[in-house]
């Protein structure tokens, strides 16, 4: 595991940018987000992490366990998308999500990436708005989805 950057919050949480992580912990975070589907291959999680432009893990310093994550998909030059952003329920409303997002945004900005988008779940507008995100008027998020049997 290579750590690109760490931040501490009250000596309880650290956010690291990683190129790999414990597969079962990331799978649990995907389950917490409602994104893990039956039949997905846990062994491919580190391929997903490596294929991301950035992958941040919030770590409970006392246990070393992942309690949140977020990733960035990007060309590394102009545009970036925040994706798969989740914090375990018992760690929510403690600043963990904000710390993850600030880490990802800071790294994007340090690389001069100015356009950063995401699709927020309903009810999360205030959280993202407090960090500078605004609705994209006259734009509609769209999805083309094929259920992957081997992902």
C-alpha cells in the first residue's frame, strides 16, 4: 500500500490515498453504499482501486480499519468525477465524509484539475453545497447500465 497523503482528525481518523486496500473492508463499504451486487468478485477490488485516478480511504486509527472511502475518475488533466463516496453509518456526521472529500478535492486542485463533478443522492445537497458544489442546471444525469456478471 502506498500512501500519497494523510490527514489526521482529532487523532481518530486518517485519510490516505491508496493504490490497494484490504478487499473485505472495501467490499463492506460498497455494501454500506448499496452498490455491492451478488456475484461480484471481491478479488477485483484492488484492480478497481488501481484503475481509479485517486482512491481515498478513511481509517479508524485505533483499529486500522476502513470506515469510509471515495474515489476519483479522471483524465488527470481537465475533468474529474467523484464516485463511490461512502462512510459507514456509525461514523457519519462526525466529519469523516468532509475529510475524505477535502482530501480528494485538494489532490485534484494540486494537479490543476478545475472541473470536478459528482451525482449526489437526494438529501445530500447541503453537504456538497457547503463544499462548493452546485446543481448543474439544464443537465440530467443519465446511465447506461449492463449488469456485469463477472465484476
